[in-house]
C-alpha cells in the first residue's frame, strides 16, 4: 500500500546514575516501500498518550512497559504519515500555562487582571514622592 509505514521503536535507557534504567527516549524508524524516516524523541511521559491515539490504551500501555524494559518493538499495523508526522514529541497544551499570581497593593494575592492592575496603577500614582 502506497503511503503506509511500519514503525519500529528502539528505546534508550539511562545508562548510569540515579536514574539508571529509566526510559530516557526512543529512536523511531518509519519505513515504507519507498521511504525510510528515523528520529529520536525524548521521553517526557508522553508515549502512552501518543500511542493511545493509534491503538487501544491497554496495548499502548503494554508497549511503553516493554520499551521501559529495554525491548525494541514494532508498533502493530501500518500508519499514514499524518499519524506520526509530529514524531511523538512532548507537546504541552497552552491550558497548562497559567499566569503567575501577583500581590495587589492591599497585600492580597490576585491573578493578573485589569482590575488588579488598575488598583496597582492607582495606588502607585497616589503615593507621595519625596524630593
């Protein structure tokens, strides 16, 4: 089938130190009849979620467990380029980025907002200035 790839995964475990044996990343190889692509992706805990988009969760979990044991595996089935073109990288949703809280002039914590900023601006402009 034109445009379909088999994907194999070779894990990279931390070789020494405090995290020895931990899944640090993986080299992915996607091969079709006419094309081969290879890339390395660092493990940030995203593999199970990424694989769950391609297969049942239980199978994705089993694959990550096998990779964590150092086993080289082949993902089951054939895949279109669109299914792996992001490389299974760690992607964070903008929802996870929260503005830091600030302190308003009355000493209360508040999230940055126009109302909070207005109070700060008003408070700053009404302070006496010594020369």
